[in-house]
């Protein structure tokens, strides 16, 4: 089904399986909602950035940012032993010197 030409990942195209009609639409060009060959090109570009070697190289930066964010949280008392997920500035913190959009 995923590679069959009768189906599409693009909600604006015939053959898109609209299984969650109540969901807001994704922004145009959203990676998961683009068909080949554009999807293939995007996937190849992204795959290079998420190779194990590149992610491992980011480990010290991610560890440092995480530690700083945890230290800045209200009520921080020493070493963290449990986690709670809440919105924070993590998604806006750049991991490299690349340009952010």
C-alpha cells in the first residue's frame, strides 16, 4: 500500500486515506505528506543528518543543554531522579551553528 500509486501521502491528492478527518491539516511540504520523488529527495537529505555518527557527535551538546534546562527548572534540588514532560524551550534551542527558520 505504501508504494502503490493508487494511494497518496498528500492530503490534497486523490488516494489520500483520510483516517482522521478531524485533525488539522499539516503545513504544505510537511515531510510525511509528500509523495515521491519529492519525498525521496527529502528523506535522503534528512537521513544523512540522523546517522548514528552525527547523533553521537551531538551527545555532549544535548547533555549540556539538558543539564542546563533541568538546573533552571523551578524547585530543582540536586540530582534528577524522575522526569516529567512539559513544554519548555528545548525545541527552540539550536544544537549546531546552522541557520534556524
